């Protein structure tokens, strides 16, 4: 984990609870990193929202249902099970806190370079 997840520490300081933090961390890791999360949201029709989270401007909201569409029911069920929350709660937590996490991870309005951010090639 190390430096790769340091952006999570930036949002953990009282901003979100342990359930949400665990859910976001699990999702980003399972997806293959922050860049893969952004790509998934872009590819599933939520480019406007995810691009606003990356940019330095105001974050656009996303609904729990939209998060479910972007993440996928199977992956969301697995994440919910692993973090001990039900499916609907997992969707709600991701909808509320994923925009904050992506925003905090991209303070300069761009994704971190692969060597500093998450890497799909990293299996440890």
C-alpha cells in the first residue's frame, strides 16, 4: 500500500467513517487504481461527473443508482460483503464519498502519474 494510498489518508482525517474509507479503498484496489476508476466512470457514461471530481472546480454529484451502474452490481455486492455493509448502503457511501476521494487525490486537477499513483501492474 505505502505511498500509493496516501491520498486516502488525506480524506480519512475525520471526513469519512471507517466503513466508507474501507469501501473506497477496496473499490480503488479492485478496480486497478485511481486511473482505472476514472476510466470506468468515463466508459459507463459518467464522464462529466468524474471529470469534475478530477478537476479543480466544483464536484458534480452522482446518485447511488448511477454509482451502481458504473461500478456494476457484481463488484458492488462483493465490496459490500467485504466491508460488512448491505448493497444499498455501499452504493450510498460510494456516491457520497468517492467524489471526495477522487477530488482529494487530484489536487492539481489531474491524475497522479502511474509511478506515484495506483498501478495496474502492482500485485502486492
